[in-house]
C-alpha cells in the first residue's frame, strides 16, 4: 500500500511540486485520499514522531509522555511517562527496541520497548531544553544538542557522558546520524549546518551559513546527501561526500519550513524529498532538480 501511494505521488510531480494542505486536499493535483483516523495517542500537541519498526512509530508530546503505536491497527502499544515537561524530540535506531526522548526538562531518557514502564537510562547534563537527538545505528552511542550551545555524546549502556562540545551561539535545532558513518549532522539557530565527527566530538565541516535559522535536517539512506530546512521557507540539499557543497534548493513555501525528509526509494520512483511548512502545506520535490523536471 505504501509503495502504491508513493507511486501515485511520484506520477503527479511533473514540472512542479505537489502541494498537500493540512485539511487533506491537494492544492494542485486533487485529492489522493484521506488518512485513517485512530484514537489519539496523546492528550495534547504532538511534538515529534519517528519510525521504530516497519509497522511501529514512536511519538512524544506536550503531555510529557512517549507513545509507541502501530500505524496498522492504530493501537497505542506502550506509553512511557517520566519527563517533567514537554517531550521535544523522539528517536530510535531503526528495528531496535530502544526508544529515546528529549524534553524541556533538560534531560534525555531511554526506554525499552519490551521492558519496564520506567526509563532504562537517564541522561542529565544540559542546562536548557534539549532540542537535538541522534542515536548511532547500533544504538550504543547517543548524541544530544540543546539551546545551551552544547552537543554531548553518551554511552547508552552506562549513561556516561563521553564528551561535551560548546560553540558560542550554536543553539541546536536538530540532529541526525549519517547511516554507516561516525558522523552526525546538526542544524542551528546560527543559520549553519554542521557535520560532527562523533568519535572525538569535533566539527568536521561547516556548510556556508544561510540567511535564516536552520530548523531541521535529514540524511539520505546511502549517506551521500543531507537536507536542511529554514525559517526562510526554503530547504537545501548538501553533498556529504565529494564537494561538501550545496547541490540545489527547494523554494516554494511562504513561511518557515519546519521539517524535511528523504522519501523511500522504489523501483518506479525517482529520488524525492518532502518538506512541511507553517504555511499549512507539505511539498514533494524531485531530489536532484527541485521539481523542475
């Protein structure tokens, strides 16, 4: 069903992006159907959602809880409570049973999908809200970032902080791990996107600063490209391996681009990315041509 839906999306891209509005209608190309409705997983606004397994997702929200849900049945399979304030980010190593959550209470917690209801590990140490969260593919290391200008590396087994790096004005907005590599991508309110080498927790590369705050980032599954989104309404594709320069930009949103993601590949699908915005739309783009065909 997923690939059929993606195929329908891809067939509509042609020379422009396809725009989907919050109410479920397609701004340019007509409706592609409505999502299945289930009982709410949270009692207040949802701040973050991430894939856990092929049929499971994890979410965190303003109700201070972390929920694991089956998107097939809509059932909330687990609910973890322990944070004292809003959950800001959630993540996991794909196909792992470990779930990680960051919060405005300045801490990160690790939860076991099949374990106790309480956290299996606690990561205190930031001085302000934790806004970035990335776990290594084997779930053994964790990187966190905060509005306190710091990025930290943790041992997930012991909870020990293995490193802390502070850069002036580096208010972290998002973190993501490069698949198969020791590198972590980070976006910042200082308008830059950085590549961190997690082994020594040092900046390996900083891309040229943009004109606006960078809000989010994502990495392609092959580890070749990263995306960053901006309060200026655009998203940018960066090359991680060769030139480490800008490949192209995706322009079309009228307000802050709040999130960006590489879409799954399929035999009949050309590489695509999606962006969401405060202008109430989601846009799907050709990765390499920014929708220009």
